[in-house]
C-alpha cells in the first residue's frame, strides 16, 4: 500500500488516499472523484512532475509512497487536448443530381432571414408556450410579434412542408429593455442551449429544439449577437451550456445585423455581446417544440392557459441554476 495526498488547485481541499500499487489509475480517479464530489468524467489528475496522469496503467507505475497529486476539475467531459475533435463544422451533402444541399441535421445555422421589430412596450417574457399555428394562442400584447413568428413558420414550411408544426407547442421569448453601456442584454459569454451530460438533476437531459427543429433568434441592434458556424458535441459542453473553454478553437463568429434572423441548433455556439454605448434593445427567440424541460421558476406562463405538451416536455419546479450547481 502507498499513501497519496490529493489537493485541488490552490490547495483549498486536501484528501489523503491509500492504494495498492497494482490498483489502476481509473480506480484511484474514481475514489478521488467520490471524495471530492466531482463527476469522475470531469476529473483530471496531475502528477508531482506536473504531467497529467494517463487513463491506463497502475498506481505503482506512476506514483510513489507519499506522492502529491493535484486534482483538476475540467470544464467539460473532454480533455483540453481533445477539444478540437468535438467541434463539428457546418457540412453539406450531395443529392443524386450532384447539387450541393444543406443537411439540417449537420447544419450549424442559417442566416439571411429579415424581420422588423414592432415598437417597444416593455415586454419581457421567457419561454412562453403557445400553439405555433394559432395567433390567438398568444396574449394580445404579444401579437405584434406574430409577423416575426410567420417568418419562422415560412422557413419551417419551406423545409418540412406546408402543414408541419402548426399544431405543436412552441416557446416564445421577447425582451424589450434598456441596456447599460458595456453590458449585454442577454446572458453573456459563449454558450449553447443544451446542458452538459453530467449536470445534476434533469440538467444533462435538457434540450431546446434539438438538431432538427432548432431555435430562431433576432435582435434589434446590429453586432449584439454573435454566432459560430459549427456544432458542439455534448461531451464538450460545460455547466449551463457554457463553452467558453472552446473559444480559442472556434475561430471567428458572425455578428448579426439588426433585424437579421438566424436559425440554429441547441448545440450551436452563440453569445450576447455588450453594447459599447448602451441603449434600447429588443430580443426575439422562438424555440421549436422539442423542449425536454420547462422550468416554472424561469419561464413565463401563458395567461390563456396554453401549457407545454406533456408528451414532450417535463415541467420542473426547481431553480435550474441551483440544480446544475
């Protein structure tokens, strides 16, 4: 048996371990993960000579009695050396006529749709359920946004057919606010709208629109939304959808113009940019029906009684930020 002292970065937590020299490094990592309450797939171990311990091999091959090991919680389930392999660029396929076509299941996003925002009235609703093909299922004050919903309907009809989705429950977000100088209206930082697979509670199973339905976004201010033409493998997604750790691997994103609608997947990286001069901003988001979880603490109920489809969406009463830690 040998003794091993495990410290987190900065030495904030120290755990003493014992193991047989024949125990595998995987066994050691599992025990350390349990002691630190960290998902084992998120844990990397660094040896006394500052080298990451491999996944294969035994304790005795790499550590001696009294060895000091540093435990590092990774931002996702993928090691930094593997980040690039989990970023999938936009692709095309060829039909029988040898014409290049977009394959939505591999497409990261589509730009170019144009919309006009209505006058601001101070609306602020998040993920409100409504019947996609029925304007009357929206509260009257939100019906000024129906022409923008129609742009999304037309895009979906062009892709899937005339009657597609009209009876389904979709989710509308509208935010009309003044934004302070140097801040962003929406969530800052590079992220996707799907959760990390190892998020506690329902977090790891949360999806929004998926790869085939997706999400429509638009804002009233140019250069306040940036989108990247790629998809992120869920294994490389961090807490609450954060993919900031992938930024240097993504290259340059595309900034949307005012009134430019983008159609993207829930694993497409995007971010809300700070406004250099501040000012009013209107934001529109339409999430298609494949929403796995709807959080009552963060979503706006429809006063007309429209609720998420129980065959598709689970209603969750917990605070999603507390659940995902």
